[in-house]
C-alpha cells in the first residue's frame, strides 16, 4: 500500500511540475523533472532514503520558483504536494522496515495513509482557497491573531493525530 502511494505521489509531484513548466514553453526543466522522478523511484528501490530529502528540496524550490514567476499555480501546488507526500512516504517506509513481524504492519500503513491523506487534502484545499479569496485591507493585529489561531489549530491537530 505504501509503495503504491509513494509511486503515485512521486509521479504526481514531478509530473505536475513538468506539465506546469511545459505550459510555459520550457522544455529543459521538463526533462530534468522526469529524470528526478525516475531517480527518486530508483533510489527508493535501492533503499537510498536520503535521496527523498534532496528530491523534496528540489521540488519545493521548483514549485516556489514557478509561483514566483507566475506559472500556473495549480500545477506548482500539486508538484509541492507530491514532493511532500513522496518524502513522507519514503520516510515512513524506512521506519516501517524496522517493524517487527508481530506488529500490525497493514494496520499501521492504513492509519498512516489515512492521516497523510487527510492532511494533504486539507492543505491542498486551503491552498486552493487562498488562490480565490483575496482580502485587500486587513489590520495588522487581525492578521497576527489569525496566524496565531491557525498555528494553535494546527498544533492541536498534530497532537490529536499523534494520539492515534
């Protein structure tokens, strides 16, 4: 289950970035993103789990650059999301390899994928919402209060998810 989700997330991340960059007429980065995806899958297969951190860094930088130069934002968001999911699932596969044979590995995979799916869907939904909702004037105190409220909510969510 984790392997399939990992492969799909790597394809989502690198494929979305490649498609977003190709829409702007850039062909060289498209080849590099495809190569990155292939190398990422091969590195995971060879159990070079450190490569996921490098790939995450590259996908996040590429997505941030794409948003900065005003490439299609949806593809940059999906690229960043795929990179984050691939990195998390690679780390989870590494930690799962240390599990004992008596552990409920299928149950642990199911719970982890459920949690990651919820967080990914909420994060992607909020990112999409931020694209469509624009607030022109907002007092600084209100903005600070909203940031603190969001941080408190995310902290409570992470604490709640760690209990399970």
